[in-house]
């Protein structure tokens, strides 16, 4: 009974509420209920904008960087090769790609467990492009209140040109985004020249148009709907949170009870907390939530409400930090723990995967040999009485330079090599070479002999071996 009473007496100001969405709220998919995001200045908003512009600049410029006779980053699906500067990943090296994806996944888990959804708030393409679209919206239609008023006005020339300019800018940014994205898979020069000269293939036009309207729809119209209803990350992030994860939190002990007052008024004498209920934290939120209602899965940790609240606190002469990056334990007055099992576990796995990736990348074989035996017969006897085995050698030059290769066999005392024993292979090419090995049966001590085919460059710097078998009488 005492435990129940204590639970009831545990005031709302002394805990973090977990927000329960109201099923009767206005439908977010209704365009009439759109969110008008208010511009805000501050530390976190400035940081977010800079990261966003840098990320977009990086995305746009990367396909234009040359690397030899190709672009630095090129996912060549036609030839099944991924080029990342000097690294070329072949289908035989897809374990590298798997390791890279695991690094990205565990890196996200580690950061989320420690810093919350900062990926969503600062670097997610949906967030970056949405804020870029909002920037154009503010420049062409005005601040939040002006945009609301403009949408409520009847159609006029002023409204028409502003709306036209906004959507045109959105479409141009979307088109640039789409063409840049396609340029990661098709050489950049080909994409831009062929598209604008109407010489591109139907597939290129399809993907450019598809990604143009996908970007336009996601960043211009869907916005928070993507984050709240369609992104799976928002749903399973709670599995990575704990009471020491950094979240955007409202200090209810300090802020409650809310209420307006003049700057000179004494809030304590009025029975009020520091929150003046200005609602700016809601107006600047890109997902339209009220962070004062507690921890909500819609929050993307962008920090816009922190900047808005800090600005109000400074204007009122109060201390900053009513809304801040904090943890549940800190808000409850419990000492924070930086090192905890979940975070350490993610960190260990992430470190191991990074080391494996570095090692695998550093030890990529510059040449690969595949040996295919003749399937029709194990061996045959020549007119000269020799035992002959036939093989097909597939030699892949995984470097970007042309090399002269010398081939030999280890494990046979005396043999005749029937076929070219020295070949030139261009960078990135595969040479299929049928050859035969003939041996005097007197030199064979058993019916099956293990052998190694060896391929060495003329300078001796690159070599590769592949095991096979030689059969005789």
C-alpha cells in the first residue's frame, strides 16, 4: 500500500513522461495540417546547417573527382566493379562490402546508444534535404507567419509567383540530386551530356525522373511523415536507448508550472517555473512535437527546440538549459554512466569490424587465378607416350595497370607447357586461357599429384598461386 501511495505521490515534475500519441489528433497526412517550421538561430541550428551544407556539397562534388581514366567513386554495375578512389572491389571481394555495411550498422548503433538520434537530426539525407527545401521556402515565401498567411490568402499574382518560384527551386534541387545520384553508377560526363542532349538511354531517364520526384516528394511534401511513419529506424531506436542515452529533454522540475509573465516579474512569487509557455519550442520543431510532453519517438534530436528555448531564457534573464541534450538519469538526479555493457559491446564489435575491414583491404590480392579442369576426361596419353592434363586458366588483373605475366607449375619435376606461357593483361580485364600440361609417366610417383599454378609479373612484384591436381596412370 505504501509503495502504491509513493507511486501516486511521485509528481509529474520529478519524472520524464513518455508521450502517448493521441489517436484523435489531426491527420498528419492531410496537407491542410502541414507543419510550418519556424527559423531559429543558435549553436545547434548553426551546426546542423553547416553539417547539412557540407554533406550536400560532398555528395554533389564526389562524382566529379577524377581518378586516372575514371571518376574516383563509381559503382560500375555493368562490369560488377565498385571503384572508391584507388580501391576496386570485385564480386570476389564482396566480403569487404559486407564488412563495410556492418561497420555502418554498428557505428549507428554505437552512436545512437550514446548520443541518441543525432544521425537523424544532423546527417540523415531526409533531414538535410528537408532543411534545404525549408531554406528556399523561407527565402521565397517569408518567415513562418508570412507563409501561414500566404497559404490562407486567395490566389493572386504575388502568391502565384512565390509558389511557382518555390516549387521550381525544389524541382531544380531535386533534378540536381537525381542526376548526381545516377552519376555514382554511370560516368558523370555521360549522364549530364547525354541527358541534356537527349541521347541518354531510357533507363537513365527513368531513374533521373524517378529520383527527381522522389526527392521533391520526400523533402518538399512528405517531410516529417517520412520520419514518423515510414522510417523503420524511428521504430526500433528504443531498443538501443537506455537511461544514459543523450536525448533532447525538458527539465520539468525547473520549468513547471508554465505560464506567461513579464521580464521583471518574480516567477517564484507567482508560483511559476521558468517555462513562459511561449510555444517556440513547438514552432521550430520539424516534426511538430512538444518536447515538454516528454520523450517521444518522433523527436529526431536536431536541437532546434534547445536553441529556441535558450534564446527565450536569455531574453528573460534566466539560465540556459531548460531544454537541453541530457539523459533520463541526469534529469532524475542520478549519476550518469558513460561506460555500460550495451555501449561497450557495440564499441567492441565496431572496433573488430573496422580492424577486419582494414586488414582485408590491405591484403586484397592484385591478381586472381581460377583453374578449371577439363570435364570430359581426367587425362589423355599423347602419341609421344606423355600424360596430358588440360586446364582453363582465368586470370583477373585486379589492378588498374597493364602487366606482363609469366606462368609456371610447381609440384611436377619435368613438364611440357602447351600454350602461351607469357601473357599481357590490361588493368581490370579477365583473360581466359586454355593450356595443357604434359608429363612423362615415369616421373609420376602416384596417380594424383597436387600442383600449384603460379602467375608472376615480369618485375616479380605481383604473384599469385592456385592449387590444382594432375592425374596420370
